C-alpha cells in the first residue's frame, strides 16, 4: 500500500550485508485525504447552519451588535460609571436603534402598499408593454403572453400585506436578539480579563480575536454611517426628480449598503421602474446617473478609505460570500456576509500560524502589489534595453555622408 524504501543493514559479526524492505510513508501522502475530509466537514457544517438558521442568524446578529457597541461600555466604565449601568446603557442603545429601524421599515411597507394600489394599472400596462417588446424580438412569445395576461399587481399588494402581517412572526427573532444582547452585554465585562488570562497560553488566538472584533466593528459602524448618508442622499435626490416612494427607496438603499457588490443593483431596480412609470426614459437615465454618482462616490471612494484594511478579502471571495451565506441562513446572511466570512477566516487562517501562506490568496495583496510593481519595472527596463539603438552623431543628428560611406 505504501511506497517501500530499501534499507541496508550491516551485520557487525561477519560483515555481511542484509537488504530489507520496510514501508516508509511518503511525505504529504495524506494531503488529498485531508482536503476531502475538510470539504466534507465544511459541507456538513453548511447544512447544519442551514438547518438551525432560525436561531443562528439572530444569535450572530446579537454577537455583531455586541461587538459594535463594546467601545461605548469601555468609554462609560473609564469615566467611573458602574458596570451594571454601563451594561444597561449599551443594551438600551442597541434596542433603540433596532426599534427605530423597525419603525422605519413598517412605515416603508405601508407606503409601498399604498404605492402599489395607486400605480396598479400602470404597473400592469408596463409589464404588458415589456412582454410585447420581448415578443416582438422573438423571445418566448407564448409564455410571455401568458405571463403578461395573468400579471396582477394586486398579488403584489397581497404579498406585501402578508409581509406586514408576518412581522408578528418576528417576535421570536426579537426575543432571541434581545436575550443575546442582555446576556452577552453582561458577559462582555469579563472579556478583557479573559483575554489577558488566555494570552500567555494562546497568544495567536487572542491576537486574532482582538483583530476580528476591531475589523468587524470598523466595517459595521462605517457601513452603517455611510449607508445612512447614502440613503438620505438618494431620498432627497429622488424627491427632487419626482420618483414616487422616495423614502422607501432611500431606506432600501441603506439596507442594501450592507450587501457588497450586488446591493447597489438591488437598490436601483425599484426607482428605475417607478421612474419609468411617471417620467419615461429621461427619468430613468437621470435616476441611473444620480445613483451612480452618489453610491459610486460613497462606496468606491469614501468607504474604502474609512474601512482601510479591516476587510482584507478579494472581490471574488466577497461576492461568493454574499451568495453563499444568503443561501445558508437566508437574506440576513447577505447582510452579515462579511462578518461571517471574517469569522471563518479567523478560525481557519488567522488563529493558525501554519496557514499564513494563504493570506495573499484571500485578499492581503500589499506584498503582492509590491512584487508586481517590481516585476513591471524590470519588464519595462528589459523592453527598453532590447530596443535597437538608433545611430546618431555626437550632436544627436545623423552621421555625415563621408562617415556613412
């Protein structure tokens, strides 16, 4: 089964040579097996998380919120506030933020229902026009006709009403989040001391935990503040343009700001549709340009400068993480994709010194960029050296005729 290596043994008495074959395990012979075992374990873990998504999602949301508000506790305790009062202040702050967001979503759902009732006929006509245009270019004529004839905006209104009525089903979610905030808020007071106790035995693990908390906090707080600015800017711009439901789409832009890469497109679709209903193509073009300017500046220019190296993940991994966590634990997984992916990285890479080689593949490209710049400079110098030199005189002009002769 295993590769065999011949071993030569010398008998000390008569000097005879005895050759025996003993099994010697080849280096890294179990690598493929370890890879398959790891993939199988990851698959089981993903299915397990999907099975308990109803409790895991609010639990992890509570963890993230506790990490984000931890500096408030530290600030209060440094100023002599008793630990119990500091814990109560932290929990109250988070609950107020959640209640404010929940109230805004209730208002938005109500406005959305009224908006569908007002524009139901136009939405139906718009859907039939789109289906007719697709039919005219030969795309599934029979199926599109059936879809367009059966399209009823009242079904959307009923769906929204079901969502509003189903908000009462979120009571269990709120209970879990509140309980986690209460318990973790009390336990968080012991975390600094626990980390100091653990540091002598596991310094790499402690450093990774501290870095994870700082990165998640910087990412979530910065994204929240910039998302609020982005939502308000979109709301005001849509009011000026005259797109119906500007508040709804501003709130949608805020929520979608937590979804990397694809959140911008998700937030852009509804304003385009309702802009087309009231203003046609000119309004659609204006909406696209305004969103590109506002969201592009905030997400592509301001946000990377504020977040810095808090999220050292490549664009490919970031996009895949959004899709993966949305499938595993539902829509909230798309919002928590970055903290969840950073947690997986903490467990598999950051806390394991032997896995430091994989960091550049995950997105830490500072050293890689320096190497690329050096290679590019060397290649440029080599191309310049390989160019044939043009014959010139001492003054840079062509040599005289006598010299050429």
